[in-house]
C-alpha cells in the first residue's frame, strides 16, 4: 500500500508536468521504490528487495495505469491520497529502520536510513521532474520531521529492548499522526533565524 500511494503521487506529478506514459512510469517507480533502493544499497542488501519480488515492480506500474487513464478522478481524491501517503510514510520509516538494524548498523544510522527510506523516493521524484524537492521547501508542510520522529522512536525502542508489534505500530502511528496534523494545520519547519535573504520566495 505504501509503494502504491507513493507511486500514485509520482505519476500525478508526471501528469502535471505533461510527461508521456514512460515518464509517468519512471516517476511512479522512483517514488515508490527509490527510498528502499537507496537503503538496500547503503546496507549492502543486494540484490535490493525491489528486484527480488515481482510485486514490488508491478505495483508502481499498476499505479501508472490508473493515473494514465483516470488522472482527473484521482486528482479529485487528492486528500484521501495524502492520508494514505502519510500512512506509507509511517510504515516506511519503521521498516527502513528495522531493516538497517538487522544488517548491523548503529541505532543513529538506523534512524537516518529509516528517514531515507520514507522520503528518498519523493526527493528523487522531484529532482527528475525538475523541481526543488518538497523536503527542502519552507512553503510545504513538514514531511521529513514526522518520518524522523517515527524512525527515532524505533531506534529508542531497540535501544531499550522494548520493540514489539504494538510498539512498532505506535511508532508508525505517531509519524502518521504528525503528518496528518501538519497537513491539517499547515505546520512548517522554521527558516533561518532573523532571515535577511533577498531571494524571491516561490509561490
């Protein structure tokens, strides 16, 4: 589900950019799988999981087909997609942290890779589409912060040997809740203290 909703967001951006069907598929694939690929390459989990099971590759392609034919309808349920995207964010930051831990990384590195798993695909999507990644834009609701909180919670649970199915669900739920609240109330990360930049602000 996480891969699917991430892939939907990538394909929708491709439609807005007037890409062809191949461009839709590429953005769907990198958005859905990019974070996990980056994590697996860093921890030397090769071949990456995305290439070991056909379902990982088919899911973004199914999302591409849906958006290709039904993008006006998909755009209209954008709020629902944002909810699923927030759920995917919570799941990815938890599973990414756990997989890094299984491969022997320290807890801080595990949390960083949990964050990268959750947001890496979106960064690749924006770069390929020629946009400043949403992760770096002050005028977008916080995205990385909820993922970092979820990943850090998992690292702390591992540190104190308190990780179980319930506590993992709580960590994922916390990341999900923070993202939903950020969308609801427009929470943004602070910019530089006493900012004096003359750079134009993007609309």
